[in-house]
């Protein structure tokens, strides 16, 4: 049964969260956040409501939607931002960089750390807190923390040399003058630790202290001081609001939560990359009533990670599982570095696991039937595909395609589907290096040789081999692939995706014969999705290279733009239009640029510089 929007609208919870709109090809076309998912999502489908031209155009394209519940609207706001950056939906306003939300930075790499305002998370030894929604609140918090814990605000490197007297902040009791040696490194670090504890939300003690001081000032009729302390207490209560959707920079975590009802179970997987929650997946599991949850969880983990070498640094589980030490050892070996398997009991990690559990419960209670049908379209389709050609279910399928225009900028694409779902993290693209002219067969041979040579060398992202390869074409493409596999000593099943005169999938070519497929079957839909995705990925890469080729020719004409600056501009911007629309400030932020070169680029594209040849690309 297809996704019924009317029925699914009735199941929406009155909870804050993020919703994702999908089109008929299952692409995410819009991501939004809501204080109440039920109220917000329903508004899109109310005919009487004036939605604006963009939404009016989008709504007819919505084939289904999904949602992720959060504990607050703030979390929904941050998660919405992360998902927009990850999926780049066509109906969202796309952000050009990460300068979206402010953070509090503690410079722990210094002997006498500072507490600073930051718009970016860098991979240094500093500790970051946030993100927050209001820059003003963050600046207010930093100012308050400096006053409460006497944290220095100066920029000088310590220990200082030659400074004869402390600055004004020492005399107004807002700094203990580490520049003068008036406080030891150990005592100063204790103040910093107390400030960090405060930022984490543990501010009961400081509120109690400030309240006592306020009452004492009031009783002494020092009302001005009491009012100041009252304002500080209010400031304390407004800040220190932690955010689970962005935890620690550089951290890669997977969170797996399991919920169960009788013989049905849902495994919910949350993905955090570089400290940001970027998405989730859920899996329907059919279990035996006698199986323990720990056994089910262990079995799911082994199956889930067996077909990939892209592994997190930490795997967080909703409950203890059997043989956790062995799972750790196995995952660490696959990753090539230590993987920790933990079951958090408190703090931010435990709250993240609880969030995954909440979403899993909603799926199990409200969407179990739909999830079963999704499994039929994905895992079930892969099982049927295996039966069709007489092999076990192909857990991992790879497909290849070539894109070029008369041999110019020829590229190859490799897309990956695992358990019937596309796995974008394992997609790979290749620039054709050894073939001249429009020779698709030779280009395919080059791509396949490079792919399997890297597998032999255990290169990251290439070491996992497919159970089935689908070639975009018939006998010729299959023969090329079979030849490459034989040369590399590999025994992998290969099929050709045969098209009809209208360039639509007609059947499969396998073992020197064509196999017809029911066009209404789940396996036919899966093959079509794979074929379309391989084609789309190749064309997108080809267009990008063509765009960068144009950028290259123009940048040569700008005075002051040499090879290093040209390379950075080409890597930072996807095409000429993005460079043309960039401001001087944005251009000047690039590492190789200065204000003068940024102005030269801006003037060139905005009518103040040389234009010769610019319109003849």
C-alpha cells in the first residue's frame, strides 16, 4: 500500500521536531522545523491557506514525509540546519558556510585559558559549547562568566614579560592578573573548570551565592548593588542552555536504539558526524518472542556493519548487548583504529540515546505497517532480485556509468546500494585519465580497474566488495566488467541493465541471456532507482567539472590571481555564478586571498574590471 498522506497526518505527534519532505524519486526536497509537528506539517496540505509561490510549487511534488522528534524547539532548529547542509534540498535556502550559530570557546591549549565568542568550530585543543540561537545571549554569557570567575579577556600571551602593572580589570575585581603572577596556573585553571561547569548548566551553586549576596545587599539598603545582582541571576538562568544536536567537534558517533513489541522491533540509528546530528535511519526487525533484546541488538549490529568500512569512533547503544568486547574488537579491526561500544547512563550521551529511543517508539507505535512496506521495497526487493538471477540476496550492489560530451571531461560514477537502500557515503567518482575521445567501453574499463586496484590495496572506501555489480547497458558493458574481474581474480556476479527504445529499463542481462522483469514489481523499481542514481551522479560530476573549466579560463584574466588563489577559488566555489555573487568580505576570508586580491575578483565580475572574453565561454 502506498504512503497515504492523509493517514500519516493523523499520526503526527504534538512534539517539537524536524520534518523531511520527499518527492516521488525519494529525494529530500525540503527540511523544516516545528514547535508542533502536527500543526506545522498539516498546514502544507490545507487548501485554504496562503502558502506563497515556492511552497505552492513544492506541495504537489511531495510523495511522502518523515520526521524526527526533539526535546525542544532549539534542538529542532539546530538539527534543521544540519540536515539542510547535509542534503541540500532544492526548496530550502542553502547556507554557504558554517557561520550560522555562535559558540562559546574555551582556549584550553593555553596555560591561562580565555573564554571567547566563536562562529566556527576548529579542530584545535579548545573546548566548544553550543551552538546557541542568539549571538547577543552568548556575548552576555561570556561577559557574565568573566565577571563571576575572573577569567582574563586580554589577548597577550602568558606568561608575559615586561608588563609593569595590572590592567583596569584587576582593579575592578574582574581579573586576578595572571600577567603579574598574582594567581597560580593551578588556581586559575580551577576557576576555568568552574566556568566550564557553569556553561554545562550546573549553575545552582552560583545562583545560590548570588541570591544570598542580593538579599544581603537589599537588607543593607544597597539597592543598586542588589539590582545588579538580580540582573546577573536572570542572566545566569538565560544562558548555559546546552544543545544535543551539536556536541563535540570532530566526534563521529552512531547511536542505535532498540524498541520492541511482541515479535516486532525497530532499530533506530542516529548519525553524528563531526559532532552534528545529520540524519537517521530505522529498520524493521522480525524477532522471536524468546529472543532477548541484547541478542537482537548484537545480531543487528553485526549485520548492519558487515557491509561497510565507514565506521564511527563511538557506538552508543540503548542497552547492554552480548559480547560487547568482541564487537568492539571486530569494529576496531575494520576501522583500523579503536571503536568504543558504550551504553551511556548520564549526561549528553544518555540524552541522545533517549532521543533515539523516543523516535523508535513513535515509529513502532504509529508507523510499523509503513516501515514493513518500506522494508519490502528495499530489503524485500533485493531478496527478489537475488532470486530472479539465482543468487543469494545481494546485500551490497554497485552500479557504474560514464558521462561525457564528445569525450570532453569524461567521468565515471560508482553508486552503492546496501540492503536495497542507497548509501551515499560510499559513492565514488572518477575522472577518466587514460582514454581520449568518446569511448565508453574503454572508460568503463579504466574506472573498474582503478576501483578494484584500490580494493586490493585496502584503500579507505574501496575495501568492501559488492555481492552484485549492475552495468548501465547490455552484453558489451557486462563483458568489460567480467574481463576486469577475471584479471583481478574476483568472482562477483555481474548484470547488465538493458533499456528499451525509449531509454527505459527493460530487463537484466545475466549469464549471456536477457531476463524479463515484471515492471510492477519491487525489484524492477529497485533496479530503476539504481540505474537512475548512477546516471544522475555521473552527470552531476560532469557538469561540475565543466563549470570549473569555465572558471579556470576566466580566473586567468584577473590581475593578481595566480595558481594558488585560482586553485582555492575553484575548490571553494562550484561555478562562475557563485564567485560572481560572492562579496569582497567572503572572498577575503579565503586563506590565500587578501583584501586587494578579493577586491580585484569582485571588480572583475561586477563591471569594474576587465571583461574581455568573459562572455564568450
